[in-house]
C-alpha cells in the first residue's frame, strides 16, 4: 500500500546540468502544455483528492519532440528534473504544517533516458509510462533508448509496498503543503556518441556527468505543477 508519509522521505539526487556554453540550441516541445504552463494531470504521478489530499494519477509521459540537431549527432538523451523539492522532508505532507518558500530546495529526477537513436526526434505520449507501477518499471533497454532510475527509487526505499528501482518516466507529485509551484525541466541533449555505455541503475547525475563532454546541442521546455489546494484556488504563488 502506498505510504504518503514515506513519499518524500528518501535521498534527493543533486547535480547541476552540464555546462555547454558552446552547444547549439534544440527546439523542444511538449504536447499538452506550453513552455512555462501547468502540466495536465494525466502526466502526473499523483493528483488532488478530497480525502487524503492526493491520490495516484494516470502517470503517462507526455509526448515530447525536438528539432534542430546539428550535424554529427549520434544519439539523444532526455532528462526531466524538478529543482524545487524541499531539501528537508520533516514537514512534508504533514497536517497543520506548510513548507516555507525560503526553505533550500534540491533536485529530483523524474525521467532519465539515454542512447536514443539519432533518427528519433520524439517520444509518444504513454510510450515510456502509462500508469503508476508499484516497485517501479525496469531500468535498462526500453522501446526507445536506455532507461536510468529516477528519484522515486530513493523516495520509496523505506516503503515495503512500493520500494524498488524506478526506471523511466514517473511524473510530478510535489508536497500538498508546499507554498511554491514546482517547475519540471524537460531537457533534451544531442550527443556526439551513439551510446554513453552506462551500467545498470544509473541515475540523473551519472547520466549528466557521462554526457558532459559529448553535448552538441541542448534545449528544454518547462512545465509547472502544484498540489496545494490553496495555491490552486488563488494562483498567487509563482
């Protein structure tokens, strides 16, 4: 059974996106939401509920596509990260508590997919995730590319009903008592190698480190998501 108490109690991966000052720009788009706009609930791991604050969502990956790769591109990588996760989980999803805007934030990886063939310029809706899978979808070779593990692997480590290796895409589930909107960066990287040759169960920071010297172009689109009902009603938080 899903334990919301444990959902935000694990280790948070922290890493900066690799510097690529000389890299070209990719145009990245996501169907269903424009850059800077809210992510529709069908793409979320959890959605609002009248009882218990939240419940499981459809957890589909959105369709994303990209263009503008330079000559010499031999593969792509997709990394989705939320940099707004509370760094201290003690008050997360606690009745009578709120997460202050001033709290230091950490990065949480929602999708790590590498070794995408150079002829592929998009991933269809639901192709990498079409529901919440207890214990996680398997990392490793997938329909398109190679899956790394996302942050839910650490978050559910202490939950017998959910713990496991969470490969591929798993969508937003920010704390329902947070006071900021979370931003989800859907980044795509054009690389000069056909494979990063990563071992099993690699995470976002390992993938970013491996691709750092191979980036020819990069681009992103950003979606937002919030579960705090007060913010959903007022729309005052940014």
